[in-house]
């Protein structure tokens, strides 16, 4: 029998494409349905490694992607939301959560793939409500999952007649290491363990692979899926790199353990398949689930050791942005509102220090075009938004208490100040975006323009720093200096705008570059205004 290679390859890779699209589409729909609370769930409920495992399972089931959970986790570690030990627990849980996809695939509903997709598309196109559309995405993706599997399975069927393929599968059964390597490489290429496990289920269901040959490939799939975490950690903080390294270490060690125990593990799968009368696809699903659950149980007591090991393997001081508030103790609100107001002030000062750091990173990005400065600037702005929300909530709780006139004044001033500090973050984020626009469109600022904007930038950073120092020390003289410097910033903006118009008229500066330059000046002027607001609050209300 002559094989039609074109038809086979088109069918297989077309099916793989549909499968990958469907699983992403389904995951996106589930993620939208869950809202933006995924990061909050990971942050709030991962108080210890055990809770981390449970949350990792839940979030991965919600978004149908262990890679997605791991990437979010790496991002949270990089941002300072999560400690390494918590992250290791989440990664272990993500490995268990991803096995749910294999169980879904184990139920052979391929014959109903098209009507399921039709139902999903009906919800997508004929309803305007976001919730219904999200459900439509999930249903459409679910149906697409099985359509892709059917196509891949159809493409693989003729391989049974190919002697060379039979010889390869036999050699993989004889040499489990080859199976691990094959599974690892294919998952590295596809970047989805769900897809490679689905292909493995198809091969095993068509009797193209034996169980002893399939299990090592399954172990390799788990190693290959760590590439996403590695990619996510590139250019991130040291802590993020350590989290990604732990993911690799966890899956590699687990695969080695199960390779050593391959014979008893194969016997266990054969036994449970007989007891539960499992179809071939479901046998692989049970193997995948058993491997990840057992691996987590075996390595859970080693979380501390892995954290210590990766810290030694990846040395360096961890520079991460602390998103979480440090001083907001809710017990003070009822016991002593006055102390609680003082705690809020300390947190605002810490938030202010972050805003200065963000301004400095933005200025560095303007001068050096180093993307790391921009990324850190964005992280700081994200942290400022989070702290603004937490501090504001804390101050609102304080307002429900009986406050003295002095405390009430302090409280009102801090409510205004936290908003000013948060707005500083918004403005330096705008400047980062303007600098990125300059890079994307290859706009060139003249030497004179760079000199002007640098002068204004440096004065703005000094003004914000002095405003925060005045807030910290309640220094009226320093607050007055801030007001004076803000006037200078206003004059600078007006003068530098005139300079820019002259350069445009002389043809030394393009119109597009000029607009960007003026927007940067405008954002710096607004930052100066917010610094002045902080100073004026001190001058009007001594605290």
C-alpha cells in the first residue's frame, strides 16, 4: 500500500493547528469568564506551599494551560508578589491541573465535534453579552479540540503500514531514554504538553505505540513543557529565573524517578486499566495524572531543598518590586485609628519612593534605550496601582472610625496624597510609551531637544523627592521649595516648547518627533503639579 504523504501531513498538521488554536481559544474564554481575578487568587491564597499546589491545580483547570499558570507565577515572583517556596507549590499544582485536558480527551466525543462547534459559534455570533460570548468561546474551543484530534488521528492511521515507523516505535519501547528525548523535543517545538499528550493518546489508541513505549514519551512531554517558563524568565528577575529552574528540576527529577520505576509503573497502569476497563486514550490520561500526582507527593517535602539548591545554582541579589503593602495592619484601625493613619502615611512614603525609582528608570530608558529599564518602569507602575488600591481601601476603613479633628485632617490629606503619587506613575508610564513610540518609528531628537528634556527630567525627579521628604519630615520650608521648583518646571515647559517650535521652523526637527517631545514635556509638567499638590497639602495641613 502506497502512502499519500501529502494528505497525511496536511491532515496531521492541520489537525494539530486546530487543536492548538482550540485549546488556546477555550483557555482564553475560561480566563475571561474567571475575570482578572486569577492573579489575585494566586496572590491571596498561596500562603504556604500546600495551598500553592491546590491553587495551581484550580487555576490551571480554569485556563486549561499549565504553561499559562507557570508564566503568571513567574511574573508574580518577578514582581515580588510571591516568594519562591510559594511558587514551587503552584508549579507542582499546575503539573497536576494540566492532566485534566488528557482526561477530557479520553472521552471519545469526536463524532460530536462539529455540532459542539456550531453551538459555540451560535453563542459567539448571535449574543452580545460578554458572559455568553465567553461561554461560546469555551464551547467552540471544546469542539475544536476534538475536531483537531480526529484529523490528527486520521493522519496518523496509515503509519501502521510503514515498516520504518514500526521499527522506530519498537526501538523506543526497548530504549525508554529515546522515548523521553522524543517527548521532550516534540513538546519543545509545539510548546504545549496538552497537544503532545493528545498526539501520544492518538498513537497509543491506534496501536502505533505500546504502553511501555508510550510512558517514557509522556515523561519527556513533562520535561519539554518547562520551556515556556524558561522563556518567560528570560530578562526577568533572579527570583523568576529560580522559579523557572525549579520547574525544570521538578520535572526532570520526576522523570528520572519514574524511568527507574518504569516496570512497576507500567504494571500499575495495566492493572488499573483492567479494573476500571479503560479505553486506550484514558489509560494515557490515568498515566499522566498518576505521574504528576505521585511526583508532587514525592517531591513536596523537598520544596525547601529545591529552593535552597536553585538559589545556589542561580546566585545574585534578587531585585524585585514589592507589590504588597508592608505597614497596613488592620488591627490598628479599631484599636488606634491615629496609629493606623501613621501606618498609612508610612506606606504612602514607600509608594512615593517607588514613584521616584520609576521616574529614574524612565529617565535611564530615555538616555540608554535599555528595554530592561522600561520593563522595570512598567512593573513599578503596576505596583503603584496595587498599593494605591490597598492604601485607599485601608484609609476608607479608617474613615468609619471616630476621628479627632486633627486625625480627620491627616486622613483627608493622605487620601489626596496617595492619588497624587499614583498619578505620577501614570505619567511616567506615558513617557515610557512615548519613548517606545520613538524607537518603533525611528524618530530622532536633536541634541538640543535631548538637553532640554534631560534638564527638565532631572529637576522633576528632584522636586518629587523633596515633596516626599517634606511629607516624611513635615518640613514646611522644604514644601515651599517644592512649590518654587514646580514654578520653574512650568517655565521650563513653556520655554522648551518655544525652542521646539524654532527647531521645527528651521527644519532641524520633524513634526512627529516634535509632537512626542512636547508630550514628554507635558507629562513632566503634570508630575511637577502632583509634587506641588503634596507640598501644598503639607503647607495647608500640618501633620
